[in-house]
C-alpha cells in the first residue's frame, strides 16, 4: 500500500539493497518493537501501477514474533533508541506465517512456563497477557 513519510523517497540504503534497523508498532497502544526493514522492488509492469510508492514496498520483519498482525492495520515506523522520531507508516498488505501456520505450538518454542512466554513473545498492547489465561 501507499506509505506516508516526509519526502516520499525510499532511503538510499534500502534502494541499494541494504536493510535498516528501526522500531515499529501495529497497534496504537503497543510498545515499540525492534524490526528490520527492507525494500522489495516490484516487477516492471507493477511499477507502472505503483508509481506513487517508487515501484516497490517496504517489508518489515520483527525481531520477535508479533501477535495478530492483520492486513489493513497500519504499521508505523520510528527511529532513535527511544522511538521519538516517527518516520511514517502505511497499511499492512500481508502478514507472515503464524506459528500455527507453521505447525509450531507455543509450548514447543518456550516450554510451558508463562514467564518464558512473556519474554519470548512481544506484547501486543494492553491485553498482551490474554495469551496466558
């Protein structure tokens, strides 16, 4: 989807095929989460249709699995160690495979301790402990 930022230009490191470490959130009250963004160049015919976003899209990969990332939500990107600088954001077009899609249970990843689950899975906002109930 279209992304919103100050100058609508894709940063040079991304155009050159490198990645950038940032912070992001997909929900209003969600704590900022570390992520890596890359630029995925679109095919030539798609570039003509997508000229507003430079012929490609940003791909965001969170350092820890995120709960309930949903197409249509907004992913907002922030810079700085405290995330004070909002770089912009845009609608989520698709999300990656969930643990369930991959056939992996949470107990296989973190064991059965709720404290290890809290450390492993990034909180999704004010209701992040709902997983433990």
